[in-house]
C-alpha cells in the first residue's frame, strides 16, 4: 500500500475524473481509468492511496501528473497554466514573468506566480480576470533553492522584491516563501506589492513575524463606486481593503501606493490622505502617476509630470504630509552583472519547454536560461534553432532561424 500525501495538491472525484488542484489556483483532471491502470486507488483530500509498493506508485503517479499538468487551468480565469518545478526543466532566469529578475541593482525581483483577482483600469500589464495569457506558478522549494544559489553568487546585501504580474497572495505558499527569505542572511528587506483584497487579520499576524517585510498596498479611492470602477470588478470591497491597511500599518512597515489616474481619482487622493491621518499608525504614502505602457490598459491620458508634482506639493502643504518620495528614500545600488551564456546576435539551439505568456509564443531553454520565442507553436521538448534578439538583464527573446 502506498500513501502519497501532498501539501500543494488536493484531489476530488468528479464523474469519470479525479480533479487535481494545485496550490488552490490551478486545476487539471486525470481520468479515473488512467489512475486505475497504476493500481487500485482511493483519493482523500490531500492524499492518494495506491494498492502498490511505494516507489512504483510514486514513479507512476508522478509521470501521470506531469502528463496532465500540461493541461493546467487557472481556476479564476480558465487560462492555461504552467507549473515550474525542480524537474520541469525550466530555469528561473530569463523570463520577465516568473522566477528571478536581476537588473544589476540591489533590489532583486522574484516572481512565483502570475494572475490577478482584480481587473484594474490602469493595469500596466493588462492582468486580471479578463486576461487571456498563460499563467505560471513556481514550486516554493525550487524558488528558494535558486534564490539561495543566486545570492551566494552575488555576495551582496540586497532587497528582495516580490513584484509579480498579478496579485502575489494568490500564491498559496506566499507566507512560507516570505518566511524562508526572512532567514536568508544577505537579505535586509523583503518588499511585496499587493492589492490587499486577499489579506486577513490572521494572515497579517503571520506575515508580521517577518521583521524584514515591507508591504506596498494599493488603495485608489475611498469612494466605493470609484474604487470598484478602478478595480474593474463589482466585488471589490474597499472597506475590507481599508481595514487591512489599518491593521497592517500597526504590525508591519506599510507603504500605501495609490495610482493617480486623470479623470478617475484626482479628488480621491485627498480623501486617502485624510483617511490615513485617522489611523493609529500612519503608513508612508507613495502616490504613483499613471503611465501608459504598450502592454497595459488605457483608461485615458496621463497627467503631465508638472501637473502631478504641482498637485503633490499643494497636498503636502495643505495636509502637512510628505508625498514626494526621493531616490534616497530607497536604498538602491548598482551591482555586478550576471554573466550571459549568450548575447544578442548569437545563434543557439534550445528546447521548447512551455508556452510563454502570450499565445503563439513559447519558452525555449538553453544553457540554464529561458528564451521567449514568438511565432512558434507549442510542442513540448521540440528542439529549435534561435537567433537571440534581446539579452538585456538576462531576459532573452529569440527568433526562429
Ligand atoms: S491589482 Fe495590480 S496586477 Fe491586478 S489588475 Fe490591478 S494593477 Fe493589475
């Protein structure tokens, strides 16, 4: 008898299939007939029991799982998903949407998940419930191992910024990941951007055990109608978000980061200032000016930087509050470059390992780096020859030759 127990998976029987849920965010279905071919079995919540020896059951079930992980779907959006784990053959450097992104600065970005539960009108990456992109989720242990290796090579004191394409608390292992990074000696700060909707007092209490953590929380309006309109979803609960900001500010270092979008919330910025002034412990306010990105949504025109700073100055004086954050407010240093195994213009052979974010684009792997290759149909493990057309910061794009 083999008992296979998982922390990241749960199982549920549904008609002729067993539905497997990964990290509470993705699911796939395994036909019962395929499971029965392994041996007699029984599923429980996080467990599957086979009438077979442990080693054989582990091997056969993991092959079956890998096969059906090819058809992972995001539970929120129904989009395709890719699980990146130790044995996936997908490294964590080379793609801007997941893994480790190092821009030769003392702030290193890590991205364990993509996907968002909102649909903000100004989202710079068009993320959210209307997104049609492929999503990624990275195994927590793999992320930690690779980050440790990277920090060992870098040998510098750094900030780790969890800045995902989406909402980071959709990642079931986020608290675990933060507590693992907290233990890393070379990390002095862990910062994370969140829309705050998925936080609870209990979660904040757990997060508050990490002394290095700084949480950057969004709040774009106090008025419920404007807040819902900006978040792009009807169920956005501004009261909950305000409660979380108030609670987190007492327990953690919090930066409140509203995005000022012309025509939407100019007046609301003042209401946000008034609101944070009522809090027991006032978070730092870091207002951002909406900028139009090629990949982002377009809610209207940008506010000019002159108008933006004039508005901030006016509000600073009126409310006696610091709003213009300077570069010195952040500890950013330039650090050594990470060697590139190939550079722009090189021709390399690579193996297709996954779909990329956009349809008709794949991730091919060569020399421990991911290369985004547009215009290619996904065929797992197919070898292709590509010419590197972008290599900045070890984020690679290639063109099939
Ligand atoms: S919360 Fe962030 S990632 Fe999600 S839709 Fe809004 S801006 Fe985009």
